[in-house]
């Protein structure tokens, strides 16, 4: 309905500029607001179960482990992941260079577990003679078994198999791992601005969707930080040690 109202408003505006009608009759029609869908994500314990279930055996196993560890470690979009080149991964610095929406480049940190998985994947490729030379350095990082670039659909299939192997009975897209990354960071007290930078969001309002998922940590941070907020009972006891001695 909102899309049709917008189309009518634009059409009448076009007629006004052409001089066909004196005014836009749809200008005052308000469109219904779309409900905001909360992002899908895995709780921390299920995400840990998923990553622990990975079996980095063989070339495909090492590749799949590196893919899922990197997705969760750095919150990449699946399109950003499959577009990575070998030279974009800076193992010594613990970062990855990402080309995001609007061809905007950003540098994202990579966690220790993901670095280990990437190192194993790249080291095995080098021993097999498939990751050396200038051409390979410029080539895509993650490849299918035929040597071509991995597709986003292939990554989704890799995740589906990993979820099944871990015994997690729910559907999750690769984008859901990105949502899990952001949600877990926020729940651990990370700053929204920092999360915005890592995700590559142009607007902070996009990142703020994750604050709607679980506000309990926000309440906790508020109570611990705001000078006029009620303090937890443990804090009040610590602030009056003499009172407890009097009772004893």
C-alpha cells in the first residue's frame, strides 16, 4: 500500500510539472508505516556450539571453518566475504580490508580464532601450490572445489550443513551471523558507534535495530553509569560498610 501511494504521489507530481493538473491530490495522503523486523540471530551459547562443531579436515573443511569463523568474528556481509581477495587479509595486523556498499572501504578487526582458521586454510593452500604468485595474491580468497569464486548461495549451504551437524534446529542465513555478531557485541557493552563502523552502516539508525533485540544490558549499563539511577544492592552495601559492622 505504501509503495502504491508513493507511486501515485510521484505520478501526480509529474502531472503538476507538466501543467496537466493544478495541484497534487495525493500530497496529503499518509502511507502506512512498515513494521521494523527484528534481525535473526543465534544466542551466544548456540553460536559457540556451531563454531565448536566445525571439523577443519581436508581443504573444504578448512575453508568452511575459515568462512564461518570470519563471518562471526568480523560481521561481514556474505557479498563482502565472497569478494575478498587474498591480499585483503592482513594476518600480521589481525585485520581484513572490506569493500562494502557504495564501494566504501573499511578495515575490520579479526578475532584470534578466525585468524587461526584463516592461517590453516591459507597454509594448506600454499603447500598445495594454489595460493602463491602475484595472480593468486590478487585472486579471490574463498574458492569452490573447481577453483572458481565461491557464491553467496554456496556459503548459505555451508552454514545449513554446519547448523545440522551442530544439532541446532533453526534456520539461519549468513546474514544472521552478521546480526549475531552485532547483537553479541552490543550485549557485551560495545559502543553503538564502534559497531556501526565495523558493520559499515552509513546511518546509526540502521545499527540501532540491534538495541531493540535485548534491552536488558542497556538497563544494566544505565544503572551502573547514571549518577541518579538506582544502584544494585551490592553497590549500596559496599557504599555503607560501617552499617553492616554495627549490626554485627
